[in-house]
């Protein structure tokens, strides 16, 4: 019997919880070494195997590449060596999975005939609207105002800004073009091309309100304590099923003309597309798991995990206190 055969059998003897713990520890411990060994790999992740666009019920370590057809040298093995946490530390072969990111983009492109949900208008170019959605409404610590949380590229109308620049020229509007708020603050994680989080806030100007398109609205936040299940991307044109695949760490993405590094992202299989940026990813109980921000044809979509949306370090000046919807 080969080593891989013995290892695979030992791997299947572990519970899913034990496998997940082992995978997470392995990626944390070996990430730098693996990226040096496989320089074409864009990110490492933990989650489920995929085949033919379908998710298989088998946990693994993910290797994200630009295209599977490209030469990755040395070749990524079907298994990597790990150790259990038992006293004897039995050696186990951990299964791997290779996924390709392909040609994707932040969902920024304006869609002229799908003016649903929330959009952004610039006072400099009032006839141009950038379609997008609000993830949720929040209150801030020591603030009485209500703020909309969405993608930075939606609320700022620019992929080139490095902070909340020109806030008086960024106006939040509803699907009929009525002004409801102003750009307030962008994520502080915009230091060059490192730790790019596509997140921003806009102050809702009283007495205007955001009207939700769905009966289910965000009412609580999952900070990463459990995997996303029974989720959908709640867009302006419908709730789109979202099947959780993997959690990726420090993902390299093409954003406009730049390559950025996103500290963490949930991968889902979903049909969300251009104009859906900022949409909440929730389960049927209204638990918020993340915010959709990037995707490509074929269903590969990425969301900012809710743990980053509600992190005390995400914004420059303010700490998100609570959901208020």
C-alpha cells in the first residue's frame, strides 16, 4: 500500500472538525514555505474540493492559480504531509485542490438597464450612476447617525482613491436617483497594494431611508465562528444561491490596473455579477456572513468575511457598533 493510500485512509478517519483544525493549523504554519515552493500560486485556502463546478463534501487545502492550464513548476501534489495533534503525532497525507481564478473583476461595471438597489452619483458627473448595493445599515460607537456599509468601489466611484477623498462629491442615491446620503469613510487597509479591503461607509442623511428589496434583512453577524451554510447573495434583482467553497488567505487580485492583496475572502459558487457589489451574503435567518465584492463568469465569487466588516481596525476613525436594520 502506498503512503498516499495509508494517509488518505487516516485522513478519512478524522472528524470534519478535526480535519478543519488540522488544515487551518497547517496553512498558518506552512503558508510562506508553500508560496516560495510554488511561486505561481496566488493564495492558499481551506475548504471543500471542487470538480466540474460542483462542491464535493471533502475538506482540503486549496491552491489558487491564475489558470490550471499554465505551467506550475514544481507540480502541486495531490497530498501534502501533515501531523495529527495526538501524542504520537501520526503522519497524515492531507488532500489538496487546485482552483483557477481566471479573468475576474471587482463588480464595478455600470449596468444601464438594471437600476435596482442602491447606486452612487457624483456631483461632478450627475448623469452617470454606478450600480451597487448596501450590505447593511450600522451605527458607530459614540455616533447617533445611521451609516450604510458597502463596497468602497461602489461608494467612492473610484478604484484609485487611497482614502475618503472628496467626500462632498460622493452622494448615495436610491434606484430612482433620490439623494439619501454622502460618502463618509473608506477602509484604512488601503496601504498601497497590501491588505486591500473593499469596504466603506456612507452617512444616511435624515429623514431619508434605505428601502430593502427582500423580506430577509441582516439582523446578526457571524464573525467566522462557523462556516457559511444555506446562504444567498441578496442582490437588487433577487436572492442568488451561494454555495460556500473555501476561505482564502491573502488573495492576490487584479483591481483596475493594480494587483492588490486581500487579507481574507470567502469563495462561493454564485451567479452574482456586475452591479451586485455590496450585496449582503446571508442565510435564511438573516445572519450576515459577508459582503459580495468580486467575481468572474462561471460562478466563482468572493466576499469580504463579516469578521472584517465589523473589525475594530477596518476603518480609520470609527468602530462599527451594531446592525440597526
